[in-house]
C-alpha cells in the first residue's frame, strides 16, 4: 500500500528527514515512536502534503501512485487521512459542513453519488456514538474552543466518517484521559480491516495495549533506527531511547 | 466628466445661492440659521485635503475638482417593480424611499405607526410640524466639521425624520432607502436624517443606499441621532452605491444615561466611501456597539473613521470592524476613543481585522486612544493579513479543493460580522450577496456554514 524509499525532507533549508525507508502493507498497523523533534510529525506532514516541507530526495509510492506528486486534497480523495497532532481551529466553518464537504468530495472522486441529507445524518450520528461525542459538536465551528481531548476525538470522528485507506495518527493519544484513550482506540480498531493500513505515532506504549501494532519503528534524528514487533514498544518503555539511538548517526548540529 | 477645476468652491457657493430660496423649512429660523452657517463654513473650509490628519489616506480631489450639481429629486422615475429586487422584500417595515434625494411617496409604505412614533420625510415634517425637528437638527452634529458636513448643512432638502416619544416602541424596523437612478453623472444629493428617541423608546432604523444605474454621482449624507435615557437604537447602514460613485456619510449620535446604540455598517459598493461615525456617550452607563464590514475590490476605497467620546462614567463601547480587500483596493480604519477625565470605569474595546486577498490591496489601520481617566479598561487590536495557511491545509487535508477552501475561509471571516445582526430578513439576503461576491455564486444552503 505505502512504500517510502530513502525519503529526505527539509524545513526552511534544514534537513529533518534523512532517508526514511518504510513499507506498509494493507491491513497492517505500524507504530512510530521516537524522541521529541526526531521528525515524526514532519514525516506525517510530508505524507499529507503540507506546504513548507521540501522533499529533497527519495520517493513515496501509495497504491501504485507517486504520492508526492499529488496535492493535499487529491491525497485525501485517494484515501490518505492525517489526524493532526495539533488540530487546527477553523472559525466560521461548522464541523458538519466540513464533514459533508469532505465526504462528498471523496465519494465523487470514487464515482459515487453524494449522500442525501438523511443518509448523511444517519451516518454521522452513528459515528458520533462510536467516539462518544455529543451532536452539538456538529454545529460548532471546526475545533474552535474545543478542549485538547475534544479536538483529538473530533479527528477520530472525521476519520470514522471518511473511512480512509491509509490513516496517519499523529499523537492522537497525547492529552487524552484514560477513558478518552479507550474511546479513541475503539474508534481506530473499528476501522481496522484487511484493506486499510495505519501509521500510529505515539510516545506511549499504553496506546499500543489497545491498538496492537504489527510493527514498531523508532525514528531518531530523521531516520528509522530500529524496527521490531510490538515487544519493541515494551522494551522502549522500560529502557528509554538511548540504547537504540546511540549508534545512530547524530544530526549535524 | 467635466474638466477639473483648481477650486470648485465658487461653483458650489453659486449653486447654494441659486437653490436656497427653494429649500424646505426656510421659514423656520433655526433651519435658516443652520443653512447659513453651513454655507459660511463651506466657504471657509472647502473640501478636505490630505494635509488634514483625518483625510491623510483618503484623497477627495476627484470630488473637489469639479461641481457635483446639487439635486433634489427628479432626473428619473422609478417603478416599484424596478426597485423590488433591490430591497429587503421579506422585511415587514415602515418604509421611506427617496429617489435622487427626494421622498418618493408612491414607493414608500410607512403603514400604521404605533402610538408615539413619527416617521416621515424631513421636508414634509418641516412643513407640518417643525417643532419636532427644530430642537435637534444641527444640534447633535456640529455644523461644518469639514467641507462635506458644511455643504450638507447648507443644502439639505430632504431625508428621513424619525421621532419616538417617551416609552414608544417601534416593533417593526424603520427602513430608509436612498435610490440613485437615471442620468446622475456629476450630481450630488445631500440627504439629512434625524432620529430622536425619547426616554425608554426603542427602534431599529435601516439606511440603505443603492443605485439602479452605474453613474458617477456623490452622496453626501448626514444623520443625527439623539438617544434619551434608557432608550435603545439599533441601526443598520448598508452601502451598495454604484461602482463609480462617491459616498460620504457622517453620523453623529448622542446618548443619554443607560441608553444603548448598536450599529451595523456594511460597505459593498462605491468607488470611494468614507464613513464618519461619531458617538458621544454623554451620560452615565451609556453603551454602544459598532459592527462594520467592508468588502472592497478593483480600485475602490473605503474609509471608516469612528470616534467614541466617553464623556461620563461607566460607559461601554465595542467596536468590531472587518475588511476583505482584493485587487488594488484600499481601506482605511481610524478608531478614535476619547475617555474624558470624568469617565471613570469606562470599558472600551476596539478590533479591526483585515484580510488581503491580493498583493496590491492596501490597508491603513490606526487605533487612536486618548485616555484622561485612570480607572478604565481599554483595549484595541488591529490585524492585516492573509488567509491562515494552517486552516487552509487543514481543509485541503479533508479533501476540500484549494479554491473552495480559500473561498470558505474568506466567507467565514466576513460573515462573522453579519452574524451579529439580529434581523434575519436583512442578514440572510446580505449573506447571499456576500456568497455571490466571495464564493463565486455557490449557494448558501449547500454550504451550511455557521
Ligand atoms: N516549520 C518549521 N520550522 C522550523 N523547524 C521546524 C518546523 N517544523 C519542524 N521543525 C523542526 O523539525 C524537527 C522535527 O520536528 P517534528 O515536529 O517532526 O518532531 P516530532 O518527532 O514530531 O516531535 P514531537 O514528538 O515533539 O511531536 C524539530 O527540530 C522541529 O523544530
Ligand atoms: Mg510531533
């Protein structure tokens, strides 16, 4: 599904990703861990197509297509979804409008007709239950005045409605209380299927108790320095990052 | 267009002399004096130049360089069918329509007025009940703060007169429409409105300025409003003049104890529009709220000068202006707030946010706070910027194409001001107009914004 080869990217002329290699197959869940500032969000943003990240080398193939050649909205229509580490507030645009616009754009791209108002609302209500959000959130401006945890749940709501083929979750668990963590994990697990893949960025092994990954990678200084199965996360929890990062090349200061 | 002249003052003074005898209310001493003062001040001042601080960014030499011939009506006839689509048709209101400055009874429908409420044309009320007008006209707005208000004082012939007696409540809004139509190139109208609310009275007044033809005319309007103790006035001012026109509007408001004034100002038209809104919170506990939106493109220019005079204690003022500029448009915002030594516990807030859609658009925004009391809360903020790139990316990452995302964010930015309007019969059609302007005609239902 996703094949990242020697991906290098810079922000404002500063190299951040220094040769990432990653293969994700349909049906798999990969966890990416790693110290602060190691490039995890940069990787997620590059995959989603955010401006300001310059790809200086390597390639990303997604479902046989050159992902990096697509605009962000085209990537979304092709089934890529990024749950933001810091979801953005969009004053004046309601949640329900964005959900509808997004879903219909994706359906249109797939050659499906637009959902009518009734079917749309039925779908949204059902997914609201999944993430235990009140209906009133639909009519508020996107993320405006939402608490940190509500913003994260809102990301999962969008994901549950848009049903992406490739979901990138950037620290969706950060800032969640224990109950919310379970809710988010349930939302993610409900979406797991043989056709879908997920990349879950997290600092906490706790999330991986709920979302059990097929592979765990450690990203440090812009490179994947170690990969393993779910036991790697437990190991990291016990020992920290030093033992996996110390033989990795340091970022040139 | 007439060839520009170096000093048009003599031309205007000739025009004033030629018209004076025919102006309504000349037999009322206070009115006659007001006109004479206006003429004298105009002779003295002429039109403002860029040398004046208040006119530094708004150049009116195009107006000053020729005679805009004062008219009062005629030039064209308008049918109610022609007018219909331009009006807020779903708005039950006491409606007064003026065509090229003169009251058009056939197009007006004042209807039945509640007890204590007078709504009529100024010319008519000056003829029949001058005592309603005399104590106020020219007493709220100083005569001749600049050449435009002086000229208006010298030449005004008609306008709306609204008077609410103590405790009177006008349930339906009072809707004043100024229509420019026909061959109005190089023509000037000088409407004069007077709104008086006695103690505890309540009214909503809508002023709409529109054009049926794309002519190059000048509207030079002055509105005076006096709010008695505990009264409440909500004002809507909608400027949709022709794209070649000049609109100079001056509002003077004076508020008594615990009165509340809310103003919604929307500028969608005009080649050059200048609004001066001056509010004197002249007694304790007076409150005002100004909401403003300007959407400017091409080579148009919109200038909002506001001044809130906190003269007495415990006054509250809120100013919230937003602008969207495209093309080579230019906007000016100058928010003056004066807190006099007496005005302790004043609470004043001011915001002006501008969105630039083009590199060639320009904004000059300036708060001007003059605070002479110590126990006050005053804040102000001004921004000039582009669309939020994070919000743009967020929408695009949710499959919304870039152009739609830009349009949406622009619309949401501007609509924030309209959403403060209580009258749905005004707000919804304006939102519709805003969508045509900013959303390339996509319909609102489809958008379901907030
Ligand atoms: N817009 C930017 N301008 C300058 N530097 C940036 C920018 N975006 C990212 N960086 C830098 O790139 C590096 C990687 O940042 P990134 O956000 O990818 O880290 P991360 O692994 O997600 O960290 P965290 O665990 O704290 O979320 C950091 O040093 C960061 O300061
Ligand atoms: Mg991060």
